[in-house]
C-alpha cells in the first residue's frame, strides 16, 4: 500500500519525498484528505525504448519516396 501524504507536506518536503520515490516507494498525495496524485518510481519501458531507437534509425536512414536524391547543398542551389 502506498504511503499517503498531504499536498502541504509534500510541498514542504519535496526533496525527501522525491528521494523516497527514487528508492522504489510509491506515495499518494492528498488535498483535504482526497487523493489527487501519485508519485511512483520511474521505470523506462523496454518496449518504448526499442520503439524510440527504431524511429531514430528510420529518421537517420530516411525513407525512399521514389524521387531524386539530393543533399543539403543541392537543396539550396538555384
């Protein structure tokens, strides 16, 4: 079960709470006793990382569109 803390306390002790989240703890932040947010440890999804790398590879290689090939200098030649 996540630790619960008021928004006021979270604001006053943000650095400590951030450190606790970095160590794996989940913290629910409340306002007037009602949950409004949850601070959880960050974990990079392997799937999104692979998708990002695939996208960057495609952007670097370019996509064949069937037109003439040109470089930056040719683009600005008049």
